C-alpha cells in the first residue's frame, strides 16, 4: 500500500497545485463559508492511526461537521462514515467525488493522515478547491481538545 502521509507529500501537493489556485492554505472558516455556503464539502479529518484513537477521531469529525453545518456548508466526512461503519480506515474517494470542495481543519495529526492527504489529492485531481484552515487564528470556531 502506498504511504501518502507526511509533510514531504504536502510539499509535493503544493508544488503540483501551484498556479491552479485550488489549494488555499491558512483559510478562515468564515471566509470559506462566504464562498461555499450551500455547497457540499468533504470534511477531511484524521482517522486511521489518530493518536487519540478512532472514537476521539470520530468525535472531532462530528464536532467539525456541526461547525460546517452552522455556517451553511453541508458536510460529508470520511472519518465519521468509517466510524459509523466500523471500519479501521477511512476512504475519501466517494465523498470527494460528490463534494464541491474539501475542507481540512488543522487538527492534531492532519499532516500525517493518509486519509486527509488523499482527500486533498483527489480534489485537486478533480479540479476542486481544497481549503486548509488556519488553526492558529482566533477568528475560527475552535474544537477543544
């Protein structure tokens, strides 16, 4: 199985997306909501191999699904779907295919998550925007850890 995780692969993804204006890093949730309200988003959160385990990963996914819904973005979340189905690994293929965009909250382990990377990669391959949220800014809604 290919290993898609790790910061080095995010750098390759950045290089590949350069010039296409589809990879938006450091985005605020409010800004994403202003351009994506009413759209279907794939919410890419860590799941398989998450340090806190699959239950905490699913809980974080549910919290972020709620935040997206509050700002008018309809979420599909591979981590939540895997948890509900009792799967050990999430598969972002279907959600990305049906979604208009991908939203990546900068949760712990997001750069090492193969599922998050695959969601971003697939979206860019399908010419869909990817928004990596700026987890360091106070303007975003926060999930307590």
